[in-house]
């Protein structure tokens, strides 16, 4: 399956980041306002973690933590898997599938460049994947 490079996917993307000392409520409000499902946690310009909507649910609400006093440092995923911008997007999709996560930071030399999301798959890759499935179905019918 042909694939775009990750750098093409994030080319016009705005980086959404926060510092580890940000409260969960402030981060959640920013995420809601920006209509995003994850934020990069950055310290001194380097990626140190990721905070996602699943973290809000599982690590804050379900754990009965106070979002006004809980900081991202205590509930973020530290040192998340990341991908370099020169890799094919299909590589990131495979990593996300294998790791059971929906967001992946794009990083070079520790510096965040953007974020890949499963939502990004709704584009050329999904169209190509659907075409591939249709071709396989047609081949199966011919062979029977």
C-alpha cells in the first residue's frame, strides 16, 4: 500500500503542547477548545510525555483525582513511543495498532514536530486500503 510520509501529514499542523505542571482541568479545557484528543508534554523544548483523553478518563476520573489540583506530570504517559517525520505514515499506523493507542508524537532529536492520530488515516491510506480489500474480494470471486 503506497503511503505518505509523516512529514506530509503534519506539514500544516499546529503543535498542541503543555508543561508538566499544568493542571488536568486546564489541559482538558484547552483540548476541548482546540477539539484535540491529546497534548504533547514538553520541557525545555523536548518531549517528555503525552496526555490523552483516555488519561483523563482512566487516570483522573476513574481514580477520583481532583482535576483542579492534579498536574499532568502525575498522570501523563512518560517517554511515549514516537516516530520520525521521514517514516511512512503506514509505519506509524502499524505502531499505533500494535501499541493499542490512537496518538503518536512525531519527534526529531527529542523535539516535537507534531502528532499523528488515527484520525489522520481517514484519507488516502483508507481509500487505498478499501480499494485493496475490494481487489482481494474480486480475486477471491474469480478463483472460486
